[in-house]
């Protein structure tokens, strides 16, 4: 069981690193590059999703302070679903239109 939690925490750290890189440079993983229209939302979503997984690992290994299971469950789910919502919004929200290019005739 500990190997599964440790692997999840390690993958959470990779997702956090990806979110930091996205926020700092705007670089997105090539598999998601075509779909993402808002890199900042994608980076914040990756940070929330990764931190949820890492925190669950820290609670499982008893590194973080011991809190009730309700706080771990609902807090972890709130972070996870909030991050997934931001990632979905980063792909669904259209880019803002430039008003200079909406009327090509110039009238």
C-alpha cells in the first residue's frame, strides 16, 4: 500500500512542477498544447491537483499533522475538483477576440 501512496505523491510533485513551469513560462505539455487556450488557468489547476495528491500522501505517511478524516477527505476532494475545474476551463474558454480584426473591411 505504501508504494501506491508514494508513487501518487511522486506524480503529484511532477504535476506541481509542470504547473509552476506553465505559470512561469507559459510552456504546456505537448499532448495538451493544442487544447489549452488559457495557460494561466491550466497552471493553477495543475498546482491544485498536484497539491491534493501530495497532501494525501503526506497524511498517509503521517508526515503532516494528524487531522480528522473528514478534513482530509473533503479538503483533498475540494483541491482535486477545483484543480480539475480550472484545467477544464483552461480548455473550454475561448480566446478573447481582438476588436481590430473583427471587421476586415475597415468601415
